[in-house]
């Protein structure tokens, strides 16, 4: 496993991280598989584990905390996020000082730790001034409850405004962002990546395999694989990606991966790691074999000619999309 600094900061994270968004906690067997997957990751050098207060209503944090307590606290980096509703009340969501302060204590309790290494604003809150949110996060750093903080899925304007407010008020600096980034969604390359490079922010993308599209298991003209995310995911994100155009690209990319002696998942992850500003990729794995495969992406070098073929297939053009 290779490690990278989070932006210009001293914190070092594994190139491959494990996220908890899709962790299956339904039934004893599923929990045991999830535990085995986490332990396998740790044993193979993964030191960064990401979660959020809203995942499974807090159960994902509790599960992660129960496994991570087996390891020395100094040996891993754990993050969580705040924003989404955690109750029916008007102050049970968002990025107000009240909600942030209440939720950090809940996350710390769930994860059974005294501090979080990284803490993210899960989305942008238009009902709360950025000044209030940034001050609250800065205060949590001062209190020792979090070490580094950042945002997830904020627009270039929102991110720039936050950085400006931090500078104007003399707050503890922002260190990292967690956007979506993969071969099929390169939105952050247009402006956000440059903002991060200029300000020393690390980038730890989620969905580096585009909801599973870049695993190669979805084939044009073939039935959805039994038990795959496309057969049960409530919000149908993956289903909207299964266009003929995307599946044609996947087929061509899969052929390149085979020529390089690997598979599409490894190729897609290694491609995303090609940018030095990318600190770590937050991957999901529902079983140890998936994680074991993804681990091979750390240190995998894509030859220049193959990279040129990939760019021709992707045929990327800057675009605008909805954030969050």
C-alpha cells in the first residue's frame, strides 16, 4: 500500500480507503462479512476509514467503531460527516453551530473515539451562513474533537467563499474535500481541482468506480447481475448511468485493462490516482474479494500509450452538473 499526504498537510492516508455508505448490516452473516472486509483492509495497509452520521441512522458509525477499537487509535484515520437529518426537529439537520456541536458528540460516541481525524460538511446548507459553519468547525479543531475538516460536494463558488471566510476571520484552515470523481464524472477537473491545488487541499473522492459501472459487471444487452446494486439501490443512481454510450465506453476500457494484465476496477482506480492532488480513494466493498481486488490499484502504473487510449475513449469535455 502506498500513502499520500492530505494536500499540503502532514496527515498521511492510504491510497485506497474504505467507506461505509453501502455497508450491509442486515443479518448476522452480512455483519460478519463486513467485519472481515474491514479487517482485511487494515491488515493490507488501509489506514483511512470513512463514515457519516446519516449512514444507516448512526448504525454504520457504531459498527465501524466496534471494529476499529480492535486496533491502536494512532494506527488509523477515521472520518465522518454532518448535514443530513438525524431527527424530526427543525435543528436536527444542516450546518448550524447547534447541529454540528450536537452531532460531533454523537459521532464520537458511536465511533468510540476521543477525536475524528477528518470531519466533513456532507452537503452545503443554504439556510446557514458560511461564517457560522466555518467558525464551528474551527472551534472543534481548537477543542481537539477533530484534527482536520473539509466539505463534500460543494460548488466552486461555495468552496471559494468558505476559503475566503476562513482567511478573513483567521480560522483554523480547511484541509480536504470529498467530492465525487471517476472516469465518468470529471466535473472537479474544471475548477475545483485547481482551487484545491492552489490552497493545498487534499481530495478524497467517493464513488471512484461510478456506483459500480466501472467494475465491468454491467454489460450492454445483458440482464442486470443478480444481487448487484442496480437491482436494489433505492435511489437508482447506478441505473441512470447504464446508458448505451457509457456501456460502450466500459467495454472498450475493459479491453485495455485486459491488455495490461488487470481488470477494469483496478484500471479505473489507478486512473483516478494519476493526479497528485488526489490523496485517497474512498471505495466500497461488500465482501473481502472485492476489496482484495481494489488493493491492487495502489502503485499500478498505466503506460502513456494506454493513458492516451483511455482519454480518447472517455472523450471528456467540460460540463456543468448539479452539486450534491
